C-alpha cells in the first residue's frame, strides 16, 4: 500500500484506484476527481499560518468527498492539506453540529433545518435567504473553504429539511406544530432579519 504525507507530516493511504503520478485534479486519498481550482487567496484565508510557505499560486484543488481527510491537494507539487491543517471547520466534511453552510453570514445547517422543520417558515431558497440570510453573502471565494458559493450546500439542506418535515410521524408533527405556536409572532422570532 502506498502512502502520502500531508504538510504536517501525517501519513495517509493512497487509494488503490489512483496510480502515481497522480492526475492533477484527482484526490489521491479518496480517488475523487475535482476539477475546480482553488485560488491563492482562499488558501491564504483557510490554512493555518505556519503552512503559508506551502501555498502556491496554482495547482490546488478542493476535495469534496465528505469522508476524506484531505481538504486541499496539489499533485504537481506533492502538497496535501488535511482537516487538521485548515483553520475553519469544513462543513461538507463535518458529521457533528455545528455544520457550517453559509460562511459569509455564519449560518449553519441546524439553523436552516430549525426554520424548515420546527418553525415551518421555509420552503424555498428565497425563504431561507429571508429568514436566515444564508446565500446572501459576497465573499464565498475567501470565506468558504471550497472557494465557491454555498448555493449547492444550501439547496441540499433545504431538500433534507423538507424531507424531514414530510417524514415526521403524526405525533411529532403535532408536537412541532404546538411548539411552533408557542414561538412569539412579533419581530423577535420567525421574522425576516434585516
């Protein structure tokens, strides 16, 4: 079995499906192909300071596989950043709360699910934007570890929340509706935030 070394010296096994030399846009640990290139300014914002000397102007890609420990990889240079070498939680790779979704506005998955399932306020992206401000930021390229807009992630959470709401057993649905009626209807709750 082949291994690679991250910038901190951690050894990770290389996927049996990937042979050296590794294709430029393929994560050698999980074998996923990720053609989107990460810009330098995203890396400068995301990686821990003592790794700045390993940042290059080009050649980095973001690994989107949720179970893969690699966040950024540069196969040309043989440079690999794992989760512990990034200074922000990577939402797509987190299993426990809080799971960041919109980095510009600081909105996590649990906030969006609460609006959809418990409050019943949101049924569309426009609702989510109005009630949580998710997907209304403009600094995704420097705040989001993927270097891209959170739109796909917000959409996935919306689908998850709507499915959860539809699958609530009648007793839990009644409990959620009762809890929702106890929520104040003034501007302190369930109101569009400015």
